[in-house]
C-alpha cells in the first residue's frame, strides 16, 4: 500500500468515528510521560485536506496541560493512527481515548487502565502497519 492510500484509509477510519464521538468526552494520554488530560467535549470534527480538525473543551486547566493541547484540534493524516476507541497522534505520541468506561474511571481517579491500554494499543499499531 502506498502512502497516499494509507493516508486516505486512516482519514476514512477516523472520519467514520465522528458521529459516535462528536460531543462526547475523551482522555488525552501522553504515552511517554503517562500524563493525562480530560476533555469535557470534543466537537466540530471534520476533515480539512489531509487533517482532522475539531475542538476540545478541556476539564484539565491550561496550566496542567501541554501547551500544544489547546481548544483547537488538528492532527495530520501523516501523524495519525486509529484504533477502535482511540486516535494516536504520532507526532506528540498522544492518544485520544474515546472509551466512556476509561473516561469515567479517570474522572473517578482511577488511571490504572492507562498502562494496560498503552500496551494493547502499541500491539495493535504494530499489527496494523
């Protein structure tokens, strides 16, 4: 598969999730530091050229987030991988996790799922390439 076909496929997989995740909460997980941030609502999702764009309303205050985690969301298809319940921004090595169970656990203070999730997601990525 050439790179253009891969990009088209990845964008299509991400876009197919828009209706399900638009307006919902998610957790952003930094796979390097294991830090996390909670988004109250991800919305206005669309594809613009080769980029997924949208907005996040963060629960986590700006001083506790990476400066790149702003209200605006933009992930280029060349830096994107897509799983069943997550997007992986490979540029920053961040996961946007849309599984409601994980979000609820995180809000309750339980982040024990993160290391298991990252192990499983990493295995999925290596199989999907």
